[in-house]
C-alpha cells in the first residue's frame, strides 16, 4: 500500500463521516459494490476512474475534495449545508 492509496482511504472515511453515510450508502450513490468501497477504504489501489467517481459523489453531496493538496494528499472543503447538518447531530 502506498501513501496515496492510504491518503485516499482516509479521505473516503472522513467524507463519509462528514456526510453521516455508511459504506452501503456510498456504494449505492456511486453505483459500486459495497465490497469495493470496503477495499478502497482499507487502502487498495483504486483506478483513476474509481477515484473520479467517488470524488464526484462527495462533491455532489457538498464536500469538495481537492487532490494533491498538500502534495500527495487531499484537502476537504465542506459546504455550509454539510456543516449545518453536522452541527445538528
């Protein structure tokens, strides 16, 4: 497992937590198998297509993922709606 794969795994878990989603919900929204989401979050090597698909799903839900910022990592920007939902939980 390389640092980029681990960074993306952490990013996925963090985005799901921000949104209050289970792995199943992310799988459903991204039209992927739940087992694939589980492997991805364990640090498997995702294809660029998979990364783009997951990032798009998070962005559509209000969490922007900026890749390679900082270098080799990801930066998350949560919309006001996401922050408001979190404050109510």
